[in-house]
C-alpha cells in the first residue's frame, strides 16, 4: 500500500477547527499538552529531561506494563540516582533489585550499558541514535526513543501503542511483524517539525488511554476525522497479527531442601534463560519429562534417604513455552554441606535474593507448610 493511498480522502473539518485533518502532528501535540499522563520518568511540562530516567524507563517498559514498572523505577532511582551510580554497582545487586520484573536479560544488559556509559562516555549518554546503538541492550527502537525523548532528535520510535494507532489510522492490512517497516514509515508522517519527543509520547499516550486494544474511545481521539479503521468500523481488528505458534509444554523438577532455617540454592549460568539468577536445584526442563530421570539430577546430600514429592505442580509461562515443575522436598542436618556450586541461604533473607518468579513459586509451594513467601 502506498502512503498516499493509505487513508480515505475526506474533506470534513472539525466544527471548531479551520485546519485540514492532515495537520495530525499539530492536533496530537495540542491533545498531549492537555492530557499527557503523569509518569515517574517524565518531567513536568517545561522541566529538564534526564536521559538516565528516559533510558531506565525504556528498558524496564520493554514487554512490561507501566503500572508494574512504576515501583521498580522508583526503587532503582532511589538506590542509583545516576547512570554513574548504577555503573559502579555489581551485577548481582542489579539482579536482586530487578527480581520479579521478568525478562532478566534486560537487567544484565542494563548493568552492562551503565558500565559502558561510565567507562567509555564519562557518564553521559550519546545523544544520537547511532551512538546509542553502540551500547549494550539498546536496539533500534530504544535508541530512537531515547534520541527523540531525551535529545529531541527527529526520529519516531514505534512501540506497541504506536503500532496500534498507526495501523488503525491507515487500515494497514498486512499482518505484523511483516508490516513493521510500513507502519514505521507511516508513523514518521506524524512527527512534528519540533518537539519530536512529545510527538512520540503523544502517540504512546493516545494508544494507552484512547486507542486501546479493546473498545477504543474513538469519539475522544484528536485525529479521528480521517481514521480509516473508524470509517470502516473495524477498529478492534487492527493491527493485523499473524497467528503465533504455541510453544511446546516443558516439564521438570525442582528440589526444595532445607537445613534448619536455611535453603539450598545455586546461581544459574550467566548466559541463557534467567542467566545469573538464583534458583533451587532442579532437573532439565524437557518436553519429554520423566520423573525417574529427573530424580537422578537431584543434589547429592548427606542424610537424604528419600525425596518427598509435593502434591500438585507449579506452572509458569515464559515467552516461548509454558512450564510445569514437580516439587520435591527434603530436610538435612545442621552438618550437611552444600554440594559444589550450591550454597545455603537464610530463608528469612530470601527476598534479598535474585529469584525469578518461577523460583519464588517453586519455593513457596515447597515451603507452604512453613508459610514462606519469598
């Protein structure tokens, strides 16, 4: 579809407006000035923009909603007020603070990026897309968002909200992800000549508050005069999406071992799923899980005559597959040593460990008789 043919040709003007509907960037900015969301990482109108806050929020908001991110953002900012402070922190501390937010590769990249900014750029972020993309964990979208919002560069980042607004405005028929280049080109037409960051955030806010996935409030939209999907009446069908293949269910076992008031844990390998996070010992996660094979991967501990299998399973859904874990428990004496690569940690301090949500579920199930909620 060509850009010129993307929207229906309508000449109707707003009763209170003498401009052509083509002035969408101006209408968006006017709406944004009246209705912009108050977010922890946004300064008040006219306030100074902190690139550190923009970057931190953008990394946290990847695949995570605003309401979930808010408390984590405030917690990180209180602990590490600047990128230099974060760059001097240890990765373990960053992972602990990130625990529960999910997609843990973001936390490792967050720390690596802060280290690089401090080491290679004197604690100041590069102010161009090209410079930002040289940093760990910053891809095309994040570089565009930081460049526009923090530095006013003339670029339009396209997140899920903007994809939805643009695909409806122009009735983009090609399904995602193939339509991404077309949507990117169309979104750029909504970029104002000035205030690039506000143009992007206006579209983000529009998608979050009005052009929502279900029951969009089209009557309140500042650019509804010539929205192709609104004319057709099929707004909720956009953006078109190719059917996703469901990941195959994997199963495994987790071993919850206590020694008095302590729990046996280990640290996962740096690379891969949940890299660098804390976990209880467990078996491989396989589609063809077998209890006998899983028990052969149980930690070798003195004093464990048998494992007690808990009733029920722990379920968790990762991006690419669902998981079911059988939980085995055991208790050992005070002199029992941790196997190589493992350690005992006080159950009372589990909240300070970098435990991913799936492990918190496993531990809570294994220690439910003790009322433990890590």
